[in-house]
C-alpha cells in the first residue's frame, strides 16, 4: 500500500484546496451512504463479498425478474428508509458556499438530492424509481416494493408486463448519455476534484476523477480504505466520510473559503 508522504494526509492542506475552489466537483460512491445504513459493494462489509454482482446485471434480470426482486427487495427497503448523513449535508454546504459546482455520484439512493444538493449528476441512475421495460411506465419504488409480498415479480399496472426494473444502470446496460457527458465536461473544467467513498473500481465512472487530474485539477481522495488512484491525489484523507467531510467543511470555512 502506498503510504502518502506527510502533508499529503493533512486536513489543513485539503481545507485550503476546498476553500480556494470555485468550480469544484465532488465525485461520490457507496461509501458516502454507508453511514446512512446502505451497504457498500466492495471493501469491508461490501455486498459483493457475499452476493454475486451478476444479480445486478441486465441479463440476470431479464432471465428471471422474480429472482432479481428476491435479492433486490431487502436492498430496496433499506434504500427507501435511508436518510442523508452529515457527509451529504457537508456537500450541500460546500455547494452553498460556492466551492462546489456539482456532485457527480455513482449512487442510486438519491440521498444527495434529498439532502438538498442542487446540481447532482446521477451516473448510475436512481433506484427510487421503477420503469417498465415493456411499456415505459414509471412509478415510485415504494409503490412497487409495497406490492412485492403478494406480487413477485411485480407487474406493470399499465401493461401487465413483468419487466419492472429500478431506474438504475445495471451491469451490461449503457450509461445515461447526457449525465455522462456532463460529468466529463465538469471534470475537465473543475478546479478541484473531491472523491468521497468510492473504490474507483468501475468504469467509465472512475474515469471522471482521472479526467480532472489530467486537466490539472488537484485530487482529494477521502475513503475508508486505499484506492488505486491514491498516488495521484494531492491529499488522501483516510477515514469515515460522515466524520471527515464535516470536519473538512468546517476547516475550509475557517480558512476563508467561499462566499
Ligand atoms: N466513509 C468513507 N468511505 C467508506 C465508508 C465510510 N463510512 N464506508 C466504506 N467506505 C469505502 C470503502 O472502503 C470502499 O472503498 O467506500 C468505498 C465504496 O466502494 P464500492 O462499494 O465499490 O462503491 P462504488 O465505488 O460506489 O462502486 C461503484 O460499482 O457495483 C457497482 O454500480 C455499482 O455504483 C456502484 C459502482
Ligand atoms: Zn408496462
């Protein structure tokens, strides 16, 4: 594991970068929602340690929607019950102060929007909505989850189809074109890339911080465990987002950042 040199792990260094940012971008992953009770995919306690990622692939879903909903049911209940934590709120504050231009998230839990972030780009869609692949009908996830006890797989109320799928990007599905190109544009013109709670293992999403780095923006990586991009980072903050991000936001305010 690359041990960051002294200074590269300092909150003060990160706070100065955040305070000076006017077109910052936050790039978030499952780790930012872990303290809201949503299991991450990789790393300690990650879902893929016990469940095959195949269960989140479009082929698995199309082959047997009932099997998919068996696995997704509990995750859906957790997702709908989850509330933003202090890390989500800290990003809202950094946007309000003018340090952050947008949040680009891989998460499908919708917690950045619920927390009040105005500019949110959901690279992997949003699991709080369900779409019928047969007729395009969309309905809230809560309504579909409510039918699961007596309807598995859930049926479309409009066409009766059984291909109701959360509006999240499954493995094997294309990324949303508009969201993806907007994320890359913002990364290319940002003056700070703040990565929070991502293993940076999944492409093309993980390309976003790389675009920022290649365009010359400083990288802050806040994560509970090492990531493959740590040696590219100007600052690496090791720990929990729910503790470190509010601390970073307070330190940036003290350093005189933003409006
Ligand atoms: N604070 C900060 N980091 C945390 C915390 C926490 N409280 N808890 C876990 N982490 C870190 C883990 O160490 C891990 O490196 O968050 C990271 C989460 O990584 P993943 O679970 O791989 O999540 P993510 O990077 O968002 O995955 C990308 O993979 O399965 C697909 O589509 C899915 O969007 C997801 C994509
Ligand atoms: Zn339908």
